[in-house]
């Protein structure tokens, strides 16, 4: 090959080599085109709550399982998240209208209308925990009691719409537990059994509760709004969370909050 032709080939190939080098770099490190995602944090302890430490609250206003999952997502991807602490029912509305890009929540088939089911992070049992001394062995036993549950919460397809069940709808799990313990009409609480168990243990109320009825098993899942302006990045977002599942990081984060080590 003549020197002039070799020089021409080198000149033409140089941009190609630069592109290949850039692709290799992006595969190993977060790319420069990092995105910002709007994410609602479900306002349930221990999923997300205001930071109780005043010294750290200015820098990190919220803490919880979902917060730590998002922080690990940011670390691995180079993307950032704008997080808003939001009541449960509002999260669904924000997904429906596209005010947020995604959330991390227990998946229910009803959400398929407005959100795409993404990476499943950890399994979750949903059901009802009754006050000690209240019989709760079958679904039919629910007909004999009033059950407290957070407003808008999806527990089980049958439970959610059954007109024969008597429910007291409240703001959150904490209120549901306190109402049932206060010897009011509600004699049981419904929702995520791990969350209820965590809070009952936190409040030192294990002696107040007895029978547990599992109604449904689902997963903590990435729910990506079908109206998100960043729908094109959905597969990439799910891939990052999938890497957290594959190496056990997602489970460790969940267990660190849900089942904290005893002092």
C-alpha cells in the first residue's frame, strides 16, 4: 500500500476507532448522557419515610428500602433520581398521568393499565393479621370482623372488591395497627405481611396479634409509567435493577430494613 493510500485509510478509520473506544468506555462506566428520572417514594415505613436524624435530614431527607434501592441504582448507572415522598394512592395517580417515570411498589395486575411491569426485586406476601383471640383461619372468617387497611392499597383481587367485607380505610399501616389495638371496631389489619410484621415488632405489639391469613403473593417491582417521557430508557432501568437482584444486593437492602439485626 502506498504511503498516500495508507495515510488516507488511517484518516478514514480514525473516527471509527474513536466510536469503538467510546462504546467500550460506556460499557464499563456510566455514560455522559446520564438521565434524570422522577420517582415517587411510597410513604410507608420501612419503605420510605422522613429521615429521623435532624443532622442528616438536610442532605438526605428520606430513608428506607426504596431510598436505598434508588441510591444503588444511581451508583451503578450514573443516572439520577428526583424523589418525592408520596401517599400510596397518589403514587398510582402519578403513574397514570405520567407525572413520574417509575416507582417501586408491590405489583398488582390492575396496574398493567397504566404501568409496565419491570424487574421483580423481592417476593411479598399480602394478607390479614388478626388481634389475638380473633379467629382467622379462612377467607370466610373475614366476614365476621372489621379489617383496617390503608386507603387505596391493593391487597388481593378478591379482598379489594368484595362488598361483603367490612373495612375501615385509614391513612397508613401505623394507623391501621393502632386502631385495631385500641379495641375499636377493627379487629384485624390487612396489607403487606412483612411490613405489618415489621411495624408490629417495632411498636412492641407482638402479644396483641395472633392468626395470619395469606391472601396473595406478589413481588416488589419496578412499575414504569406508560406515559413517561423517558419510556425509551425503560429497558436500561430494568437491567440495572436486574443486576442488583442477580448479585443479591436487592435482597440484602430489603432484609437490612425489614429484619434489622438485634442490638
